[in-house]
C-alpha cells in the first residue's frame, strides 16, 4: 500500500524560508508526476507546484513563481518544496500527491491519486 509522509512545516516569520519534504513508500513512483497542494482554513485545496516524473518539467501557481521550487530525488522517492520569501498568505496545510498516469502535470486534484496527510505551514507577519 502506498504511503506519503510530508515533513518540514512549521511557524516562521514573513520573509523566512522552509523546505518541505515528501517521502513515498510502499510502491515506486518513479514514472509518476508529483505535486504539492495547499489548503488554508475555509478555502479549497489549491495547486501549488508540480514536477514531471523525470524532473525536467515544473509547473507553479502564479503567486509562488520565483519564490517556490519543486524538486525530486527519483532514487529515494523524495519530493521537495523549497519555499523562500514566505508571506502570511502562504499559511496553509501543504499536501504532496502522486499524479495519475499522464505525460502532463495536472493542476487539478482529480489528476492525483495518492495523498499525504499534510504538514502545517504558518507564516506570521
């Protein structure tokens, strides 16, 4: 059975950095795109960043472009989200997810089939 575990969240001040990690176990995701989503209180879960199975293509929501970077280590089944210049509006629970078989990086929750439990990121002003 597949399992995704996120880590690296925490409470930081505006302008700080955090690196989230997602460890996958139970099956190999080397041929799946991976994504990070987030959900703030009272809001719907939204796409943050995605990376192709090969790691050569990336996709970001507009508000995090230039501040966040997604990467992966195929051999270790790890996916990262480096978050710089954090803002209070980045406060949310962050989830990693495994994409369904597709060549395109999906920006929709429907494009992902396995999800982690999430890690809280809180940015104070």
